[in-house]
C-alpha cells in the first residue's frame, strides 16, 4: 500500500468525523425548526429555538419567530410529561421577547401563546411552580433553648438544715423574642381569559348571511309555487265552467270554446309539475336557512398540529 495513503487514512481516523456546522442564516434555522417539528423532537425544538433567539445578528422579527418555535416546543413537552418547568421557561422567554424585540404585528399569536402557558400553570394551583423557594439548606435549625432563652443566674445555696427540699431554679421572667414570620407565598397570577377566534366569528357571520339568503329564496319560491297553484286552479275552474255552460244549453261545444278548453288544459298540465318542483325547492331552502341560523355558533371541532411558528401547541379549528 502507498505510504502516503496510509498516512492520510491514519490522520482521518485520529481526527474523527467533522461535526456538521450549525445553521447560520435565518432560512437554515427555520428549516431546522420545521424538521424538528415534523420529527416531533420538541425538547430540541425548545432548546434550539431559545438559543437562536439569543443571537443578536438576526432581525427582531426573525428572533421573534424562532422564539415562537421554542414556546411551542415547551408546550408540547408539558403536554407529554406534565412537568411545569418547561412552562416556567416559556413564561420567562415570552417576557424576554416582549422586552427585547416586542410583539409587533404578531400580538395575537403572542396572546394565544401566553394563554396556553398561563392555563397550564393554572392547573398547578394552589402552588405556583415558578416561584423560587427560600434558601434554607445551609441555615441550622434553631434549638428550643435558642428560641426560649433562659437567663442563667447564680444558684442560691440550699439551707443545710433541711436537705430534703430541692434547690429552686431561677428562671427569667422575660418574654422570648418573637420569631421572624416567613413572608407569604406569592399568589399565582390568574389565568388570562381565552382569546376569541376571528375565524370562528367570520364563519358565524357567513352562516347568518347564507341562512338569511336561503330564507328569502325559500319565501320567494313559496310565493311562486302559490301563484302557480292559483293559476292552475283558475284554469281548471274555467274548463269546468265551459263544460257546465254547454251542458246547460244542450248544445255542442263551439270551436272557440274547444280551443279555449284545450289551452286551459295545457296550462293545467304545465303548472302542475312547476308548482310541485317550486314548492319542494322552497321547502328545502327554508329548512336549510333555518338550520344555518340555528347552528351559527356551533361547529365540528377538530384538533390538528400545525407546523408553523404561529401555532400554540394545538390549534383548535371548527368547521361546519
């Protein structure tokens, strides 16, 4: 074997594989976050997103988007493990985003992320998991003698005449110093009210508009069906009147009366299906309009995981 090739191989084994360079641009960072979301590696998503937010070479809106990725990772970790430590880090990170880069035009997304964080922390009541405990590990526990000090005085000598009486203890009558009361634990912040979904309001308004239009259409078709039935009844009555007049006069029907009767018969036959179809369409439109108006605030709720930084753990969307 060539000695140069052996030297190159030995140097490659000694050095080892070259680690992949971390993402440097915002596009590479965003693709990396998307891959972590698709692979459901939410712990790495939270860690890498928070690390990328600390980079000062990115634009403020780019740092904000990466922080939103990290918040979503913390929410998913809490949903799987139930440990509130990730929510505490999410609360601190959201405060850093507001303080360092601001929310800008993503205020609605930030509000939804805060609602998810605070609602998860509210489930840990009555104790706030994010409050720091007092450092008492190195403080020795006071003894009863320290809590109730006794002033030692010189013991009086017992009289020698009576050895059966025990010596009396001289105890101080001073009241013990009051112990310092621990500060009251900070009350957890109340959960913020859930944010309203603009898409749900738009869908509700669209249902109201569609239901109203269907009701108007149903009323119009109903009027048309009534007019067709009325004209059909008039044609039938005129045919009966011609027949009654001919029978009363005991004569044959004239050509004019025959043509008139045939025309009225054609009108009767034409309006019969027209009235039926128009009436059925009016009923269907009216029922559909009533259903849309009655269910304008309802919808089938489905849960889906979004792969964008604008979602908060689970995006709930309702569709009728």
